[in-house]
C-alpha cells in the first residue's frame, strides 16, 4: 500500500527512496481515480457515436482542464503526449521545421536534458544554426549572454525551468521577456518544475512547455505539451495519423493515464505550498546532518535558487559509484536517470566547472511527498558511516576527515 504524506514517521522501511527526480511513486489517490478507466469505463475517447466513447472523452477533457489549471493555460492549449521526451522533441523540432524558411536559429543551454540536446544536434545535422549557452558556477544562465545570442533568424529559445540533476531554477520570466523582445518563441522543459514551484505560462511569457506525469506522482507513459494559441505557435508534427490533438499528435489517447495525470496535477496545485515547506525543511535537515558529520562535502548548484527537494553533493575522496553500491538501504543516483548507466562524469557538473574527481564523487538526493523525518535521519547516519568507511580505505581520504 502506498504511504500517504506524513504516514509512518515512527519507523523506517528500507530501502529508503530518495530519487524523486528520477520518478515519483504514484499517489494512491491518483490510482483510485484511474482504476475505473482500466476496467468498466474502457471506451475509446475518440469514439463519438456511443456512450462508452463519450464517457472516456469527458474524462480526458476534465484531465486536460486540470493540467491547464496548474500552469495558468487554456485547456485547448494542452496537447497530450507520451511524456516530456516526446514533448521536447515535438516542441523543438516542430517549431524549427515549421519556421525554417524565415528563421533557422535555435538557442539552448549546455545543461539541458539529453533529449533537448540531442534534438538540437539533430537540427544541426539538418542545417540549422544552434547556440549552446554556458552556465555560471551556480548552474544559472547569464541573461546578458542570452540577450547577445539572439539574431534576426532566432526562431526558438529552449531553456529548462528546473535542472534535473542540480535542481536549480532558471530565471524563466526574465527569459520569456527577452524572447518577446526579440520576437522568438520560448520553450521550457518543466518536467521537474510542475508541482514543485509555481508556474504560469502567461506571467512568464512561455510559448511551449513540456510536462510529464511521473514526476508529479502520476503514472508513467503520459505527458503533455503546452502550445500557446495567442500569439499562435505553429508546429510540424513528428508523425502522421488520425489527426488527434489538433493534428499535433495523432494516436488514440490512453484515457486512464490522462485521468491519472489530471488528478496528479489537481492534487499538486492544492498541496504544493505546504508540501514545499515540509520538503524544504527535510532537505535542510539532510544537508545539515551530513555536513555536520562529514568534512569535504560540497553543494552543487545555487544554494538558494533551487527546488525544495534537491541536494546534489560532492563527497571529497569518495567515488560516487562505490558510495551508491555501499548504500544498499538507500535509493539515490549520481545524476539523471537517463544517463545513470554512464561511467563518465556528469556533463551538467562539468558545465559548472566541477573538477572530474568531484564530479565522479557526486550524489543526487531528491526528496518528495512521502519522505519522512525518520527516513532522513536514517539516511544521514548511513551516508556518514559509509563515506567515512570509504575514506578510511583510501589514504587520500584521510585529509577530508
């Protein structure tokens, strides 16, 4: 049974899950609203000749409204996809291909998610001009550099709202204002932002936004792309079919997943403020506990401009892979789930100027809705013991103690 917020704080069930930025557990309340659409309410939402289809279509449209509400959009501007990776591909390639005759320049950032960077490299191979903005030591872009990067042929700027490895929050509203000033569309990958920070597409000047359900306690396999209607953004679809989702994304919609995504957004909108305060306090408890017990620990990314549940820490004279292997009772990661199999140091940390030896010694702790104080205290003790043990086995580690 899925634990609800605040439950079970008097005991710790292992392994403790602190990898919420890779994926969140589905909230039991989300599953409850999905179940009927996996059984008796099985209609195809595109079948408009009978009650089964009407019922499913209505549920999908309610979900669309719930997703739109959490980002301040019109429901007609929400396009369902399979997840943020597809949404990012559709936004970047779709805009670039549609406007290529007049504008063939795209601006992005070196610390974007791999699916954004790979989409941009594909465009480069097709003849588009790309600009990859660097980041400062704190992980944030320089708005002056962004302003200087625009040209008359800039079609799109794609900057992630919240970084998936170091949790920093980019200055989205300021980026949106610059894009308006220079006549370019603004796309943001907000997969790590929704449900964690307030996002409003109109106040922030966002034209396209990628979302996914499994980062906000919803099901895997469903996401969305916000596409502004006024001023209108045009896209070339990635693939052809029956013309569903206003022709942007053909294919039968999975009604149960759509319903789950909608409910997850509804819950997040209602609970986000209180949740952020609680999770932020737990993150600070984790950081203080680890740094009190261990020397030679460095925080990666801006200390203040970050989401409540992220800590990316480098442990001097410790290999991250060895540390994760020794932390058998704790689920953490060394970075993005999409690149966790790589033995190369994180390209995000390298972009911040973190030395390879420290990048190889970095762990991402990400907390969430079901994290408890007891779990945090348990993790502090586990990390302190295992890091100390690994340093003792390495003569170079004595200096870090």
